[in-house]
């Protein structure tokens, strides 16, 4: 297995991007510190403080006070500030992409794409906040007018995952700031550097530093318990596993804290006989391999109808076999490392179990020995229903394909999971596309589209995949409370005389 390595120029450029981080340090961690590793090499690239619960609560006070002042600013001021933040972030695309690649492991091409995607959330909410929700209506019983408006929910705690270290942060920060809220942000300890740089650049653009307080820590439990026990916290937004999300919801319930939870996924991707083969293969590749498969909406179970299955599997396996494995910043790398050693070991175990149960290995299937967390782009065909890989979130570059004969069978298999985040349908029949999409128990569906996410669309799941939405106008509402005023009106002295129209 040949591994692409970066040039000296690319290595120097990414080292410079890391060294430019605020408060950059790279030494052996001492007490109260932790190391950030490069998953391509397993080398330490930075050392950060691991703050305790008391420090987290201190940051709550700073962000709460700043949020109250920020809420009093005009929508135009907040919009202009966010727009400048978008421009500064995009002007630093290369720098941000380099940091994302080094700490998370996605290729530079994908990392640059994430910077654009992350920036788009900031731009979207800079515009969306100028279209505030509200209503004006008459009391049906008469005597008063009802006025509704939106107000900021208040201090927000934002907990982000490691797989999209910039986009998952801006998807939370941007609507919080747009609504007029202060925020305490906890990035994943595996990928905190991108958050630190993103926030620093937003401060450079004019967002008050006190408004966005980043807490780096390896003690997530102590952090969560402390901030959710504080009555100043009025909102929590979390992206991560269903197990952790359930625990956080329990903590949030004690003070009735408004919650958004984007949790686990087990996305089905259904390819019907009448699908355009080339489009289905490319769509399935995008849905499976975006971010090396480390995505909550990655195609987890690929279900292919019998009539197209052989052709699809052959073309898809060829596509996956052509993926070049390499260091995240290496030129030409199509797949970088996965997040850690445990993930590599898990993929090997899942593939081995599937093959033992009768699945056919059509591409890849192996981990690379030596430094770095690398696993080949892998295709398994005819995966039996009893295989572990058919019933768990893979979260990596392993495609599990099974076959079906009829539409009802495919829908039943797709919905046979406690999760419901994303689903995919490939067919050239419009009626079938819409009917199957309606039948899928998911929060979003890509129809002939392997990358359905968009800042203008409400992202979120059903069942155990969470609650609440991110993106679109609905994402702004997650950081707002609805208030109404009942305005009494004096009764008129005499009823209005009937007009000729009224009489008719």
C-alpha cells in the first residue's frame, strides 16, 4: 500500500499556519495540559491547556455579560459584523485548511471546501438575521391585538465534534450571534486548533472577544455538568453521539435549558434499477467518502436493486479502488487518515466479521502498518443482515452493500434502525423518488444527490438522531424565544355601519 507524502513546501506552509495560532505552544504536556496529534504521523503538533470546571464557569460569566450587551445592538450592526467575519475567514482559507488537515486528517482539497462551507453559514446568518420572525393578528374574540416577536434565548453553550472542526463550529456560532446571544464553545479535544483560529479571525473582523469564549478541555463530563448546572446557561447545542446527547439532555432538563441535539446516524442509500448508473455511482461515492466516511450523514447501508446491482458494484468498486491514500497535506491524496488508532482497529474488525459471515470483499479491506491512522477505501458486497457492519454506524471509508428486489423491501430495510438523520434515493422516476423519500424516517433526504447539506436548509434528524435544526431560518429560531404582547383596544362608540357589500 503506497502512501503519498507531502512536499517540503507543503509541510513548511502547514507548520507556519500552526505556529501562527494564538498562544501557540508545542511541548510535552504537563499537568493540566494535553497534546494535539497529527493523525497522518501521530506526532504532536500543539499543546493546549485543559481547563477545569471552575474555569468553564468563569467563562460563562464573561460570555453572559457580553451577550446582554450584544443583544442590545441593532440587527444591522450584527449583520455587518458577521459579513466582515465571513470575508476574513475566506481570506484566510489556505491557513484554515492547513490547520484542519493537520489536526483532523482530511485532505487539503476537502479542508478548503470545509472552509467555504463553514463560511457560508456565517454569510447566511448575516443575511437571515435581517428577516426577523414575528406576527401581528387580531384576537378572534375581539378587544385586543396580538403581537409576536423573537428575542434572544440567552447564554448558549456550543459543543462541537471533531469531524468538521470548522463547519460544526460556525453552524452554531453564527446563528447564536445573529440572534443576539453570547456563547461558550467547547471544541473536541482531538481538533481544538481550528476553533481557536476561527474565533481569533472572527475577533479580527470585529466580533467582541468576550462574546465567544473557547474552553479547551479533556474532561468533557466535568465541563458539561458545571455549565448545565449554572442558571445563566439558557441554551445548549451539541453534535455527537446519541449516548452523550442523551446524557446532556438529562442535565439540561434540571434547569429546563433549551436544547438542540444532532446525534448518531445510520443513513440508507437506495439505488433502484432505473437509476442513472454513472450518477448513482458518483452520488454514492460522495455520500460514502466525504470526509473519508467520517460524517454523520455518510451512506452507511447501500441498498441496490437486483437488476442494477452487478453493474453498480463493479463500477463503484473500481471507483473506490482508484482512491489514493496519503498524508492529509500530500498533493494528489484522495483519502487521508482516520481519526485515531481505535477507528482503524474497528474497521478491521467490522470487515473481518462481514467476510466471515459471507460478504464479498471487492476493494480495499486493509489497514496500513506504521505511523498514521490509515485504512483503505473498502467495498463489501452482499453483506448479510446479521453482520455487525450492517447494524452499526461505520464512520469511515468502508462501504457495505446489500441487495433488494422490491421497493417495499428497500423501505423496510432502510427504516429498520433507531436512527433517522439522512437517507438517499437514486432513481429516474420522479413519483418513486418522492414517494420513497416520504416513506423514509429521516430528517433529510438526498434525491440523486450525494451531498444534500446546505446552509439554507434545516439540518437535523428524527428518532434517536436528535432534535432541533441547524441552518436555514429554523436554525436561527433555535437561539430565540417567541414572545407575545396582548394589546388591549378601546371599544368603538358605535358599530361600523354595514356597507352595501356587507349586506349582500
